[in-house]
């Protein structure tokens, strides 16, 4: 009898355990597999993918997350169309051809625009300093302390979207690469011409996640897939950052830089390069504490179609006034890496001077369904 009782007890425990496993599995909300819907150019915009909208957890509480990504908070966005790729050099060239537009980098800098990014009381430099150009990643010849990014960035006269790294560079054979060295103002001008707009930060993150709930990367939770990096980012296993010799990115035409759009797999909504390759301008002003402000104001409620804060605030950019104007950039670039910048995560965010083009910064656009 005792043996029988023990057997019954064991079976009962096993049965309960099996039930708990079964119920736990089937009671979990199953994540819907997104349906890729691309515009046909007739009834829907060509070169764009439909982002169905919905509710999601914005931001991240992951161990890799920075303070400006925290905390996660509930957000809901309406559906919209999004460019499947960055705006390319060829596309931007067509815009310039039709409008004779002159980008920020092609114009002599304006002191009043520069002054707001400098400590109060900074004296105006001589006129000879004001030369058209842009910021360029120049790298270093050897390993350096990563606390000072000025070691691998330089203002290069003559750098612009046609000459991304300086007057001797060009975009020959790179028509399908992301256009870079474009300011926020340049992106806005292109958007107006194209009949589109920049995405909000919330729209961008929702689209970047591709239907994956709180995944670390846009492709999942593991950085590598089958031993390879699934995005154009800096591989520190091959070369220490920011050392540029020898060159390490054959896909970028033999030099460190952008790769052709569509080189790497698309996400769940049919979007390419949502992280890596080139940073992307979005519409919102940048506040480092914006997610904390949202969480405090709305608690566990859902924030519907947030448009971002009304001003800028970044206390972490050394030498720049905390309230200097900045717009959000998302997605990281070919320079991001495990040792320095891990912004190839969908929740990663940063602020940038809207009038400062850079050699790793581009954009893509969205279109409302009613447009």
C-alpha cells in the first residue's frame, strides 16, 4: 500500500508539473509574425513598406541600455509607410538636380547657428575659420583612450554629400549607398520635395523592432548570426576601434564606410539597415531624460503617437550647453561596435546638432496612409 501511495503521489506531481508546463506555454501571448507589405507604386508608394502600427514597449531596461533609453514605457503608434532603405546618393542627386538645393555642408557656416552649441561667452573666431565643410571620421593609427572622440573626428573643409570624407573623395559607384553629410535641415528639405516626412522617434523604434518584442537587436537577441555580424557595424574582432589601418570593410568599396543598401537581411516589416550602416535623423527634439518623463507622466498607461519633447536637454555632451538644440538620431552606423558604441540596438538613441552633417549620418522617410 505504501508503495502504491508513493506511486500515486509521484504520478500526481508529474501530472501537475506537466500541466503547469503545458499551461505556461499556451497561456503566453504568442507574438504575431509580421506580414511584409511593400508598396506597388500604383495603389501604394513604391520603395516603401507598410508598418501596421500598434502598441509596444519603447526603450529598454536591458543591461546594455544607457540611461537615456530607460525606463521601458507603453507606446502606441498608428500605421504608416516607411522607406525600405536609407535615402540613397542617387535619390538625393535627383532631388538636387530638380531643385538646385545647396546642402548645409556646402554653405559657409553661420556664427549664430554655431554659437548655441558652444559654452556661453565663447568669442567669435576670425572670418577665415568659417569655411564650408563637415565632420569626417578620420580614425587613428593606433589604439587610443576612447574617452575623447575628437581624436578620430575632424572638421574637413570641402566635405559634403558628394565628397563624404573630403574634396578628394567622391561617390562614384556608390549611388546605392546611403546619402551622408546631410543635416536635419537637408533631410527636411528632401522630405518636402518627396511629399513625405521624417518619422517620429516612436515610429522609428516601432518599425525598427520589426515585430520582435524587446529583442536586444533588430534581428534577435544574439549579436552574431551563424558567426557573422548581420549589419554594417565595426567588427572589433578584426580591427580595434578607431584604428583605420589596414582597411577592413570591402563591402564599403575598400574603405571603412557605408555599404550598399539592402546588403544585409531585412527585418520583419521588410526594412533594411534599420541599425548599422548610417545613423538616421528622426523628427523629435532630443532630451536625455525624455523616456523618464514619459514614464512619470503616464505611468502604466499607453502613450499614443508621441511627438517628442518641446525642447532639447543633454547634460552628457561635454563642452556643449545642456539646452543646445539637438534632434534625435537613431540606428547607429558602420562605426558602432562592442567596445565603444552599441547603438545598433533598436532602443539606442542620441542627440545631434541639426546643422552638423557627418560622414556616418543619413535618413529615411515615412508617409501617412492618407497622404
